[in-house]
C-alpha cells in the first residue's frame, strides 16, 4: 500500500506540475477558495491508480464525491494543497495522499513536485524525505523555538488571535509558511512548531502521520489527536505541552 501511495502521489503531482508550468484557468468555490483544472484532473488520476489496485477501498477527496464511505480503508486526497500558491507560481504547493485504517492514518505522502521533495511515512516504519530518514528537532525551550503559523485571519475567526500572539511573543523566530510545507519542516526538524486554525481532513491526514513517525506530536487545539476538529498543533513533541497551555489560556 505504501508503494501504491507513493506512485499515485508522484503521478498526480507530476501531472499537476505540467499545469503549474502553464497557466490553468482559475475558478472559485462558494467559500472563495480557488480551484483549477489541475486540481480536478490530478485527483481523477490518483483515484484511478488507487481504485485499480484496491477496488474495495474508500476514497475521500477534496474536489470529488467520496467513494465507498463505509470501507475500513479510506484514501484521503488533496490533489493540490496550496492552490493559492499554485496559481501565483509559488513552488511550495504539494500533492497529499494518506491512507486511513479505521479512521486513523497509517500511511502519508507529501510530494512537492516543483522542488522535487518527496516525504512519506508509514505506521511504525519512520518518516523519510527523498528516501532518507528524518526526525523532528530537539528544541525544548519555547524561547528558542522556530514557530510557523497558518492564516492569521482564521485565528481571529475562532477567537484565538491573542493566544497566537502569546506564543509568537515567546518564540525565537516566526514565519507564516502555511500549508503542508510547514508540517514537512516540522517533521524534518527545520522548524519546531506549526499552528493552524483552519484545516480539513485532506489537509492534515498525510502530515499528521509524517510528523508522528518523525518523532513529533500532532493534535488539535484541545490536545487530542483529530483529523476533523478543524485546527491543528504540530510540534517536535518536546514543546507540545507549552504550546497547548498558551493556546488554552
């Protein structure tokens, strides 16, 4: 299943990359988020590969209706995570693919085709970047931590902007990477904390297992592991309690 996940994510990402190099037409969903032909065609290709290999498995995709929703195994697809960057020619978008068993991720792939970085993880088998094992950082003190955060507007929407500022004021360095590249930086030890106040299951299913298999910790703002709470805290594990305490104040 890991081999199929990697092959499907790479095939989808390489197709999306062809569109990235051209100028796909941009449409907008009801929530004003962009979608392109690349999103749709990439998801169709990934679905085709999965269904060919595992016809009884379910599929949850960002752009198309679910398939076999009662199946024990569910593949979760985000064909282009970071479509806003994709349409503005910023290369930090990715193709995400995860496999859930009984609603918990057991495989995750994060492929950034424009910079040719392939992250993957499988339960109890570790996390890898381009076939090399990766680990989270060892920073223990939040005063020395490198923090990344998602949309500030979303923190305001859920009345967590003051909590975010408390964490910002304690951290050593702060950048708003956003999207799956930030989670990948946590998993590979480049940054120590990433916070997001707006996430869907297709955004975080793959990053969640990547971070945990790299030795980190992934929860929602309440401190429980969840792919459906709508928010996320990803850390090296050593900083997690400190971050949650500030989020809950």
